[in-house]
C-alpha cells in the first residue's frame, strides 16, 4: 500500500459491496420464506419493501460506485483488475435492477391488495429470478473487491 488512502479506499469498497451483497441475499431469503403467503399479504409486503428500497437503493448504489471508483483509482495494477471487474458486476446488478425488477415493482405498486391479477405469481417468480441474478452479480462484486485488496 504505497499510495496515501489506498487501504482506506479499498476497505470502503469491500465494506460497501459486502453490505450490498448481504442485503440482497437477506431479501432473497425473505422472498423465498414468504412465497407461500396469500396474494393480499404478499402484495402488501412487496409494496412495503418497494417503498423502502426506492429510498435506500439509490444511495447504496451510489456509494458502491463511488467506493469502487476510488479503490480502482488508488489501486496498483493487479488491484485495478479486480476493482474494475467488481465494478462491471456492480453495473450488472444495477442494470438488472433497472431493466427487470423496477418495472415489475412499478406494476405491483399499482395493484390493489386482494385484487391482484390472476397471474400475480408469474410476476413474483420473474421478480425473484431476476433478484437472484442481481444477487449473484452483487456477490461477485464483493468477492472481487475483497480480492482487489490483496492485489
């Protein structure tokens, strides 16, 4: 660690990507645990989660971008590769969220709990499948950030 603040930048990137990966994993586990809820209960829970995450996730994503860019800028050559790859997987996480999960959330937010379309389970399953993909991307971003500290 020859550059000033290199270690702090890398540690922040690892912390932020780890926090994101953990948050997504916990949400996925909660989704699986509540999959058998009746439609009304599931819709209300999903709408409440979406209302919270609409406020939280822009900040979480921005912090991840900022810390990964800073770690990339201060890292040595080998570390740059890891932090660059971590950034690519973070972009995959954000893209999946914006392209698949957010549009489904918008659709679900318009539902009246207890009167959702008969196909609500298909939307739930599509959302969860995309969520596991972004969770995998986020977890890989964390693993690569961790490897970047050793680079």
